[in-house]
C-alpha cells in the first residue's frame, strides 16, 4: 500500500515537472512542433500603412506550419485595443503583437495580456510594461533623420509645425524628440505640434488652420503615415504647393506621389512589411519553446530609409511588389 502511494507521489511530481518545463512567456504552455496555433497582429489605426505589414504577416504564415493569423485594425483608441486584446486572449491565441496607442496608460492592460500569452510591441513600444520584446523602428533615430531633412529643406531656416495623431504614443513622442534634438540651436524654429486623434478630417483641418494662422510657416512635418496626404492636400487646397516644404513619415501612395511630383521634399519610411514578417516569425518560435529568439536587449530594430525625388521611383516599384500589386 505504501509503495503504491509512493509511486503515485512520484508520478504526480513527474507530471508537474513536465508541465513546468513547457511553460512559455505569459504563463502559457509552449506549443509543440506542428501543433496548430493562432498569432495576432494588432495595429494602432486603420491606415493604409498597415496593408504592408499585413503582407509581411501573410508571407510569414505561408512559410510556417500550423499557424493561423488574426490581423486586427482598431479605431485608434486604447479602449478599442483593450477590447480586441481581451477577445484574442479569450480565444486562446498563442501570441499578440501590438502597436500601443497610449503605452503609459495601457501598462496595466498590457501586463494582464502578457501574463496570459506572448506579448510583443511593434511600431510603438511600451518599455515599462511586461512585453517580451519590441520590434520596430528606433523612433528617436528616425526623428533625427527627419530633423536633418528639415534642415536640408530649409537651409536658411524658417518656422515649422508638426502634426500627429497623438503625442502620447511612444513612437510619436520619440520622433518629435529626435526632431527637436537635431533642430536645437539651428535657424529652424518649431511653432508647435498639433494632434488629431487619428481623425483624417481633423488632420487636414489642423493644416489648413496652421496655414491661415501662421502665413510665414516654411515647413509642415507629418509624424504618422496619414499626416503626409493630409498635409499635401491642405497645401494644394491653399495654393501653397511648392511654396511650403513638407517632410513626413511613411509610404502612403499619396505621399510617394507627392515626393515624385516635388510637392513633398522627403519622407522617412519604416519597413512595416518587416514588422509583420518578423513579428509572426518571432512569436512562432517563442510559442514553440525557443526563447532564444528574444535578444537580451529585448529590442529588434528595423532601420528606416529616407526617400527623396531621386529615389522614390525604385522604392515605390519595390513597394508595389511587396503589396502584391502589378501596376
């Protein structure tokens, strides 16, 4: 009888040990090779920028076995992101990659998710959260890059205004700080940075209001992808095309056309395709038990590029291939 009890205790200990060894990030068990898992990619708005990231996600999924994708496009609010994450956790996804809208105030929500599944940040980081890794742009460096382009556009100096969805997002904050760092002590004067809560109508209205209120503004700077087209259309509507310089971020078609036409001086482009591709690959490895995929720094930096009139044609042609377009 005692031997039987002793055997039961030993077996229970072995089962418990096996279960502990299979624990993955967030407290979930690591998925075995070939086991079907679902990975999620959550954006911070519905911008066309994310269609490129989706292509990267799809490419990664096509190269992996046993992986399904949930690609989510929130309305640009932290509340909507939380609802989406809660739903994904309830569905039992093996990992979530998210671009947090307001990381400082989302820390608790992000930590709750990180306790239940693999959580990584892409595009915009939440460094004080328990996320496993950040994958994306060094946004301070990207801001510095934009700052240098602004100085090239305004060799004699001038006044600039910035535009973005929200300065609460880490990527926006970092980009703006990088720009300010480079322009400090130069002949370029920063008026302010206007926010629009990812409302495209408001984004354009902010630009029109700036042009009226500050008729001597020399350069308009867009920090998020849709800000480029909003600025371009407002400048054209005001009859200021070619008179006011524009420096922006990302690669929306209208932005690239503006660069090609000379209406936009330059755009700093990220590589959202790589955000999607690398995020899915990374989460799949970790979900299968390979924690070595996460670097000690907990950061994977995807470099940015500056696109001007002389380089836009080649860049755009390659971008169309990534999007799966033939035109």
